[in-house]
């Protein structure tokens, strides 16, 4: 397994972050690290995303910072230049996947059916994002897809929260879950970083319990 994927697997939960203002990047990164989740998938849904990745990656080199909702090769280039260690996309765009693979950039594309997984395999990938996890059938769907694709592992995202994440993490074909419940927009907007740290600590305990550590 890729070294970055090994780190993601070790962490277990990837906070999926939407930041509207770059000034929030540093305190949020501090809160995540203090809570034991030194990882962030910063989504390219806002104009501030690129700068937020740059701040997190440079100020907190111990963090594993990636870019999410990546829809173009230009975004790939900008994210990597800013310091992103991995790329995540909501779907599987063959052009973007091929672009990343050829450049040696880790990408976990969104997959929700067998055809998506076959395209991922065709491009040499063995870890995919399962998205949107809960609406697409949840853990039962992942297990159904995992059966014929014995070497594929999953990183489900979408509708995962503190109540259902245990079940996902207990399944050995899931390397980590993406979630935003500990980094909700209102918490960031209100500067409630102590609450974010507390919820991260709870998430870390959930990972340990789910994996019998």
C-alpha cells in the first residue's frame, strides 16, 4: 500500500473540511492536531481552498493534507503545488485519474458501483472512495462490492457520523472514513476550536474501539 494510504489507514478518520476564509486554516489545523487527527481533506468547493492547503501544509508539516472535490487537472496541479499529499474526487473521471497516476500523485476517486471500480482497477488503483456512502447503500453495499473485488479497499464518505462510523471501521476492507461532523461550518465560523478538538479526541477513541486497539 502507498505510504500516504498507510498513514490514512493508521489515522482511520479523515476530516472533510470546507473553508471559506484562509484565516481559519491555521487554528483549525491546530485543533485537528491537538485532537489527534493530524489530517484534513480540504475541499476545492471554495476560493480559499488552495491557500488553506498551503497554510496547513507549510505550518504543520506533520499533518497529512489533501485536496477534495477535485474536478479538473488544473485543480490537481494547484493542490499539489500548495502541498496536498493526496487528491480525492467525488466521482471517477478517467482523464483526471490517468493524469494523477502518470504524475505519481495519489488519487482516490469516488466510486459507487462495479463499473466505477473496474475503471479504477484499469488505472492501477486498489483503494477507492465510496461516495456518497450512506445514500449509495452504506456498509452493505460496500460489502457486496468487496466480494468480487478481493483486492480493493474503500474509503467511504458521505453521511458518515459519530453514530455509524464504528460499523464502517470495523470492516477490514475499509482503510478510513471521511467525515465532517467534527469540522462543521458553524463550529469553524464561531471559532469553537475547543469543541473541534474534543470531537476529534472522541473520533480517535472510536477508531481504537472499532479496530480493537
